[in-house]
C-alpha cells in the first residue's frame, strides 16, 4: 500500500497551472517538525517535501493560508524529472489546536 499521512505546514505554493488533460494543478512545499522516540531516545525530526495537488484539491490548496498546520494524506510517486519523490495530496484536514 502506498499511503502517506503527514501533519505539516504549507510553506510554499506555486502559481496555478493546468495539466495536458486540462486539470488544475498546484506545486507545493510542505514543512514538518516534530519529536519522535527512536530506540527509547527522543529525536527531533524536520523535513521539507515537495507536493502536488490536482483537480478539486488544487482549489482547496489554493485557498489555504500559508503556515496553516494541516494533516495531509495521499501517496508518493517519483517526480517527473526522476529526481526524488513527490507527495500527491488527495485529502486535507485541519489539525485541532
């Protein structure tokens, strides 16, 4: 199964574009910071991940404020240029707090 759920902040949003099929698409950057336990020791984790929202989700992400703490869900795929991974967002949910 290829499913990723990540609590993160939306830190970067490119201009709206359209796929060759005519679907709206947004390239995004998400930032995650947390502390986890590994082998009984606390470890600070931080990362930035490139993400993509297509179709109706592009409209949702276009309206979201930068810096919003959100739970993103979707799947991972290779980036089009073959360098690295791209998180395809299919669901969003505000993080309470």
